[in-house]
C-alpha cells in the first residue's frame, strides 16, 4: 500500500494532468472560435466600418434626410450593443448629387477608409459613377437608392444590388392602372434625362404593350441643371395629353406641379415614388396643386391614419424623437433611411462572424422572406443569385390634399 508521500505525488500528477487537459480544451475551443471568424476590410472584433455617398447639398438635397436617419438608426443599434457585439462606424459622405464627386468619394472610402462596403447610396447617375470601380474591386455596393435595371444586373454587376422598388416595375403598374381606368387616355411624359427617366419610360411602354404608340403623344426631358420646368410643361400641355407620367425628383416635380396649377392645366398625374414626398414636393408646389397625384409605395407612410396604432410606426416615431428630432416625421424619406438601415443590420446579422465581402455577397443573394420594419404588410425581401430585386410589390395611392388614399391592394410589377 503506497505511503502518504507517494499518494500525494500521485494526486499532484493527476491534478496537473487535469489542468493540462482543461488548458488543451480551452486552447482548442479558442482556436476553433478564432477559425470561425473571418473578417474583410473594415471589420474587427468590435467594429464594422461601412460607407455611403448621398446628396446633402445640390439639386436633390431634400433626399439627404435618408442619410441622416440611417446614421441615427446605426447610433440606436450601437446603443443596443451593435451587431453581434460589433459597433457600426458609418461614414456618410455628401456628393452633392454630382457623379464625379461620387466617384472620388468612393475611392476614398475604399482605399483610405477601407470600408467593408458601400451601402444605401443615393441616385442613379451617382451610383453608376462608382459601379464599375466597386465591381472591379469586388466591393459590395448594396441596397442602393436607385431603381434602375443596372442596379439589378447580376451578370454584369454582381457586386451591386438595389434596395428599393425597380422603376420598370413601378411604371408597368402605372400603365395597367391607366389601361383599366383611362383606356382612351392621351399620355404625356416628363422625365429626367438619364437612366432614372429612361427606366420609367421603358416600364410604362412595356405596361401599355401594343397600345403604347397609340396612347403616348409626347415625351419631354429635363436636365438636373435646368432652372425651371416651364418650357417642358407648356410643351406637354400643347400636346393635348390628359394623363401625365412624371419621372422626376422632388425639386423638379414641385416646379412642374406648381406650373401646371398656375396655367390651369390639370391632367391625371402619375408621379414616380422617389419624387412623391409631401414635405419635399407637395408643400413647395402647393397642397391644392398636388391634390390627386397618384404614386406607388412599398413602405408605411407616417401621418397615414391607417398606421396610427401600428407597433412599427409607434417604434419608428419614438426612434425619431430620440435620435433625430429635427427631421419632419411625416417625410417619407425618414422611413427610407430607417428601413435602409434595418436592411443592412439584417444582412450583417445574417453573416454572423463571417464578415467578408464574399460572404456579404452570398448572404444578400440568398434572402428568403426577410422582414424589416416599415415595409407594407405582406411585402418581404427575397433575392437569388439570378434575382437582384429584393422589393417586388407596391401599393398604388392617391394624394387627397392632406394624406394618402389607397387604390386597390398590394400589386406586383
């Protein structure tokens, strides 16, 4: 039988072996966890750095509200602990709605600031200005605020994906409405002279089908440098059009609506959703002049009595009051900023600890019935490697002088 000294030695050896085994398991676990974490540029254990370009100045500065609210949304998320323990550093840059400036800022965000990706940038020409550069470098350009088809082209631009309703789908729905409600209409078109305008025109023609050449009597364009819309409105009035499609952003839509009212021309007005803002467009144009305008929407509208007791609307208004009280709570661009921020957070959560650019691309192209706050009931985000249009449905609605009246139910493009 071993003496006390030997028994003590055996016990000490056993304890040492147990400590070694425990240490080995701990090291193995730590190594496994470390191995599971994969980071791209701009990501650490505590930070996710993302960029944005947006118009806080220039001809479309009204839409800069989107960036302000998105930034506020990320502050709220950070106050709640961030995304999987990582705080979001959001670098939102004012490009003045100038494509050359956008391209310059994109290079700065990628090469100097080393962001993980660029999310929620505003504008068609501006997003196009950096699109090839970002795709060549395989940098995510996700949830862009531009509904043009080029933001939804997985073959030529696999690193770019839109975040709002495709313009072609919107105006196809407009065209169906015109065919059903005004089958003998003479249609005029006022459009921005770029892909924003051209995509809306394409969708409208597709929606009218064989009736397009018969019903469309005049198309006029404007430049973002134009001082007024007067000449375009006079030309459209002279065409005899009694239905007008406007693919215009707030400043230019407001000028057109006000001029029509001044000269007493009152066609049925269809306004593309990016320009259909009560505070940014209708108030400057005049609420009376704006009454009757029809648009499409896919998010809940602040100020609409239908959402007074809606939990998402209540949470949204409470968020604005705390994090960005200076903005107009009835401005739909505040909703876009909130919803856009929520899309990015949902994507980052879906990525887990694999926060590489490659995994971002995989996750954003495999979205299945993803819900984020403030989407209209029944609308969910769905994508696939060959489908870069996360939003596919909308609600047609008419402005009644104070708010929105729904036309039918939720429809597809």
